C-alpha cells in the first residue's frame, strides 16, 4: 500500500471531505500508464500486469472517512506481511511536526515507512528537538540550502541499513536511501528524493540514471518516493519530464500516484510521487485529502 498526502486539500468534516475527495478523483486529470511489461519478464503473465498496474480500481483520493472504510486498506491493516509507505511534503519538520502527528493519528494506520521532503533541516544545523514519533526511528539527509532536505521515519519493527553510495546532498537535490531487512521476504530498497525546482536538471538526471542502473544490478525490489518538481501530467509536452519517466519506466518503476498532489485555485500538478519496480505485488495507492 502506498499513499501521498495531497498537501493543499482540506475538509471540515468526514462527510464533506468524503464528497470532496470523490469530486477530486472525478474532476482532475489523470496520468495514463501503458506498458508492454509482461512478455519481458519470464515469470510474469500479462494477466499479472493487468491486475497489478496502478489503475482506476486501486488508486483514488481518500478522505479520512474513505480511508477507514476501504476494504482493501482494512485488509492491509490486518495483514502482517504488508509493506506500506506514505510520502509527505512537510514544508519544515520543526514547524509542522504537530500537523504530521495529527494526520497520522487521524489515519490510524501502521505505516512501515514515512517519507518526508522539504524538512528544512540544514547541513551543520543543530538537531531538531521534539520530533520523536513513538514507534519510529528518524533519519535525515539535510540540505545545503535553506529549503529542501529529506527524511524517513522507519518503523521500529524493521531493521535497516543506510545506503551511503546512493545517499547524497547537492545544491540540486537531496536523496536518502536505505535497505530494509524484510524478514521472511527479500530485502527492499527505499529512497526519498527532493529535487530543488531551480536546480540543474541534467545533474539530477545523471544521478538518477546511475542510481537506477545500480539498483537494477542488485535485482532487488525498490520503492522511491519524493518531490521531484517535475509535473508528470506534462509528460507529453515537456521533454525533461518524459526523460525522467523513461529512466524509471525502462527499469519497470511505475508511478503509483496518478492524479495531482498540489492543488490550488489556479493549478493542479503531479510533482510528488511514489514509484515501485514490481508488477508481481498488488498495490493500493492514493492521495490523502485532509
């Protein structure tokens, strides 16, 4: 299960928020995913690809009410083998930690991994206090700039190692990678990335391509999430966005978030996402509209 918080959506009650979430799902543009995957992987049938591709059936906007009343999500809650992630642009962890705690309390779901972008934790900055989340360990990759920074809250039930070869901070982006020791299952690689909107896009693309190549060589399942500041809804008109998706898609990383994550009165963009490189696993995904 994967989720991304829709940071500019608000609801005043469960019934109103539920209606608003439904309206969002019906009215906003949707990213279309097509793929020849199936024949390219010997043990994966075309039927597997059809069932497990992110689609209208397993992606939606969720109010808190919708989230708690979805049968698939309820089964994920009850299934001890489910790996679940949520991605959130926090826009300063110190300033918005209480809001994060409130959202997680409302959702009341034991996410395996909570990814944060724009933590605004800087290199050489004194540690932020009062951001301990019960049941989780926090790790951070700080930023050289006033904006940016990424971090993970990782469930204390999971053992992990930081992948220093992939983890990096530059003036263009921050990236933090871990390998989760998934007991009883193959290890899982997890990354969180923030690309600065005015950073050098070529530098980011080169880093991403080299990192994805190394992940391919490992033959491990991997999820990478974050704020990439590339609007996937513009893939047909923006070459750099097309290149970004091609780098990921050529290695079977598919976007799990299919509709806008930044919504204002004037625009709706899909710049935050969660990618996963498997069609063998059933996923349910969506945007949390609170």
